[in-house]
């Protein structure tokens, strides 16, 4: 990799100043890129945790009557808890909408660039010798881009599955110990859960394991095209 510098670096002092400044810039850029890549994954993991908390709180509804002594207190606790669960459920879907609006284009370009990088890495891997540094560098790059996409897709798949499981967990509850108002709100939550959580890239790419397979197939097709035209 080369770049143009508008001055001579024949002097040792100028050379080391340029070298150190370039190293610092490269280090900061690497940290910035890693931070931006990790930010979306962290938000997705937070949503996954919120879904676990919501399911746990919902399961506590059927235990309120057993742990409560007074009937009035029982109804009040149940009313407060179901209200918090409904608001929490709506908040989770609001988080999904906000994250999709912010990171949608980033996801699309990330997957598009990853497809190009994977297929070009395969092409370089085919041309490089086994004992050369380019061979192992191509393997490392291809593994990194594939792992990166895999992490996005596996977390997106987990969120989709867990958001759909809310309806199943509510269905398994003992509804006979709940009052009518609580049952109605639980039914609304079940209906709302049928619209599962999903993250998309420009409404084209959906983060799931099926998308990962499509990316691998597209990369392999592009690789074959490069090999035939070479």
C-alpha cells in the first residue's frame, strides 16, 4: 500500500514524524471503525436482553395471587405489572423502529461491501501460492468478513425467534388465575407479537441465517464470474 506525501522524507526526523503520525491516524481509524461496528451489535444484544426481561415479568403474573395475602392488593399488583409489561413491549418495538431508521443504510452497504470483499478474497486466494503471505492474508480477510456477517445474522435471527416466542410464553400461562382486564391485555400482546422483530438493510436485506446463505451464494457466484473473465 502506497500513498503520496507532498514533501521529502529523506530526513530521519521528518520520516519518523510522518511514520508516527500515520500510525496514530491508522490506530484511531481502526478504533473508530471497530466502535461503529460494535455499536449496532450492542443495541441488538440490549433488545435481546429486554425480551428476556419481558418474558420473565410476564411469567410472574400467574404467581401474584399465590404470593399475595389480600385480594385487593393482588388485583393492584396484577394491574400494575401488566401495565408495565405492555409499556415495555411497546418500548421494545419502538427501539426496533429507531434502530432500523438509523442503521438501515449502514447494514445494506455493509453486506454489499462484504460480498465484494469475500469474492475478491476468494479470487486472490486462488491466484496466490500456498506458502505465500498473500494466501494467508486472503484467508484471514475472508474469515473476518464472513464472521462479521454471521454475527449480524445470528443475533438478528435470535431477536426474531425470541419476539415470536412471547406469544407462546403467554399462551402457556395459567389464565384461570388472572382477571378479565389482564387477559384482554395479554391477548393484545399476543396479537402484537405476531409482527416479529426484524432488522433490515434498506428494506432489501433481512438479518437472519437465510440472508447469510444468500450472501455466501452471491459471493461464490461473483467469484466464478471473476474466474471466468480472468
